[in-house]
């Protein structure tokens, strides 16, 4: 099969029509990488890769990241504790987020495919944080240039468990990092670093911090910057974790939804570049 692409939206998403042998050959790897950088989300509809094929395909695109998982190179995403011991924490996936805000170098990309789908819900939404920044009014770009934001997993954890014990809260706070609100990437493009881990703008008070962060996230997640993927069995989706936020549309814990994920190691530190005021 030839390698065909169809854009799914003006700002985000491209569908790629190909076959498994072509993709595993790696001959389109550079093109896929470039499409990922430009379009943020790539959809391979009803491809039907096995776990081994998904792992092999991931390795054609960059450095494979092995997760801390008893399942080896495949990480299971499920709210069923029989499938994963991280079922409770995975409920945070219902909120907009970027993976790895506690890391110096976040993931480059994630690759996801379904093994069981719920009768209702379970879509995945993505927003293009490159396009969201580019479309900001000039006065907002000037306002946020050089700002840093404290990100903490304690924030998203408290959305799930407002009554968490103090010891656990303090541990999660040790993972907090101050990140640039505007990430100047090595290719010269800029994106917003937002999501459910944001705590406050460094040097700002809590009320003005929250007002800005909520307003920017509302801007970034408006429909023109968002692609919502309704899963079919056999689909495979890749997203650029450095230029997108994502979240799952609510589904019930007992719905059976089960996704298999592979990931690419990060290649660019959050803190390599900081945008200074103009």
C-alpha cells in the first residue's frame, strides 16, 4: 500500500493510510516524525498491529522508552486494578495534561492502541499547544513572555483525592518543578506548557495565577485547536507530547476499556530555553 496522508483539521491531526509491513520497514520514519512535529496527532485507522508490531514500529521512530511496568515494553491503561496497579492514578487522565512535567526531559511521543473499548465514552482529546500559542493576541504573548509556572503532581492528585494524607501530599510536592509557561523549542517554535499539574505562576499571587492559567487553558482547548479521536478496534494513534495536551473522555471503571501504550524517550529538556520578555 502507498503511504497517503489526509489532514483532519486546520490546526491539528493527520490520518495516515498505510499498511503494517510498510510502516515496520522504517522507510517513512523521517516523514512520520516531521508530520508528528507539524500536525501533533497522527491517526492510523484500523491498522490492527499486535503488541510486538507496535513495539517494533515505535522503535523505528526514535529511542524506545521502557516504562516501569510488569508487562515489559507495553504499558496497560485501564481503570481496572486487575489490569494495572496504577488504575487509581490513571483517573487523572480525565483532565488535560502533558506527560512528564516532573521530568527534566519529557517524553517525545506516545503511541496508543485499544484492546477493549467501552460501550460509552473513552474517546481521547488532544489540543495543539503550538497553534494555541501562535494564535494568542499580541498583548497576551507580551504578558506571558518569561513567566514560569510551578507544576506539581500533587495538584492533579488532589483532584482525585482532596482528602489525601499529608505525608503523600508532601512527597508529591517534592516532585514539583518550575517550568516556562512558553516553551521555546530548539527548532524555534513556541508552545504553551499548561494542564492539570499547574499550581501557580512564580512570583504571582494565587488568585491572579489561577485566573491566568484557567484563561490560557480555556483558550488552548477551544474546538479549533482540538482533535477528538473516537476509537475503533485496530486504530493506532501517535501524539507529540511536547506540543500537545491530552485527556480521556470519561468512561466507567468497569467498562472494560483497555489501551496498550508505547513511548519514545524525550529529546529536548523543558528548561533548555526560556522565553524572555520582549
